[in-house]
């Protein structure tokens, strides 16, 4: 069995959540076991170890679970991207589409030096809207998006299409 | 200079945030540097390494930044505590006081086995309200709170008084 298949066994399917017809992929059983948690972090980080990444950027809240751990694993710093009004310093903002309406994400203006190589980390790649907005925030600060790493990719939502031109890495696919 | 003093140099004071008279302790500069990020995780984890902790529990959003990293450092699993409606499975909830009104935190009912030794991790100990609610959630599941570890303690808010009887560890104090 591959590492990905083994991790997938610890993802719990919750049917009809958050609404009828949608299957929610719940990673809490995977987080709860030391071996699967450690493997998830290692497999997220592995392609980028030694790749000169200086910052890992992750979006609240679930992205934070992996962001700092992956940053430590590859010897990078960590930069949080947050919902509006949560970061205390001066920020840049980018909008992204929700099913109905839009939302915004913010990054501190001093979060990156120009030219830094950045890895964006999140738990799930769905439509790619938040990941694309995060990549734009990095580029607003003249950072270079060296990759985007996801624990889970919901391939049928075609998030990779929205991230065309970027290096996209997913540990487990559906 | 002690490790704590060195970390403190990378905490940015933001005066009058979120309101006049309050100084916000912004840890983003500390997160951004690989050496200080790594030291913060190591110093949070150190007193509990080898202490038989099986789960680290942390509260969204900022607690997530350290929770999984500390769990990995001490060989434990990770359990998220979240705001209402965010966890997809069956939950228990506990209320805690805000300055005006109350809010609630939730934990999955199957997040712990009875008797597990739990470390609660968060970035800041302020009044201790969310930490106390998190400890109650752990105890609702018959878990044993073996300690509560915070990167920063705002001692003048007397959060330790609300956590009397627990082992409380803070890396940096104000």
C-alpha cells in the first residue's frame, strides 16, 4: 500500500456535509494519530526540502495546522494569511469567490522580502479560489510562488486549472 | 540573553490594538524567522517531551499554528477545538465569556479515548477563558489535562488564576 493510500484510510467520509450530495473529507482521524500526522507533514514537505524555500504561507484556520509544521520541517519561516481584520499590522487584501458572493484574505505588507521563495500549504485543494488568492498576495509582495502543497486534492473540482502555471503538489487525491 | 528574552525581541508591540489602551503582542515576526519559529516550538514542547502525552489539543485559529508542530515534536496526535459548526462530526460544546456576551468551542466526541494524557497549546494566555473551556472539553471526554502550554503569558490578566490546579507553562511573559 502506498503512503497516500494509507493516509486515505484515516480520512473519514461524512456524507451530505455541509449539505446534501456533498461528501466531506474529514482529516481529524489522520491528525489524531501520531504516525499519520507525522507522515502527512513529511509528505507535504518532501518535494520542497532543499528547494530554497524561505517562507511557508498558509490560510486560516485549517491551513495553520500544517503551515508551521511544514515550515519547521524544511527550515523556513511561517507567514499566516487571514480573514479580514485579524492581522494587526498593515495588510494587502485579495478577494476570492464563494458559492454566493466573495470573501477576502489578507497578508501583512512586511511578511516577505522581494524575491523570497514561497511554499503555499493548505489541507484541501477544492476549487482553488483561496489558493489562487493566496498566490496573488505573495506576488503583491514580490515573492515567488515556488509551489502549492495540499494534503488532499478534490480533483473533480478542477482546482489545478485555476492554478495553471504553478507547481501543485497533492499528497492524497479524490 | 535567555531564549525567552531572545524570542521576545521578535514579538512586535502594536499600541492601541484592537482598541485604545491595549498593546497587542504580534508574533508574526517570530513566526517569520526559521530560528525563532523552531525555538518557539521546541520551548513549548520541551517540558512535555517524554511525559506520556498522547494528544495535543489546540484552539482555532492561532493555536493551530503551534498545535500540530508541538504534537509532532513530542510524538503525539493532534486534536482541533473549533468555533461552533466547524467540526463535521458529533461534538461536545463549552461556553466561555467574552468581554460582552459568550462564545462556544467544540470538540469531536470521538477525539479522545478515556484516560488519554492531553497537552493544551495556545499562542497567548490572556484571561484564560478559552483555555479553561478547552480543559473542560478534554475532561468531558474523560481525558486528563497534563498541562497547558502558551508561547506568551499576559500575566497581568491573571489567566493562571482561572487555570488553578493545572500545570501551566509559558515561554515568554509580560
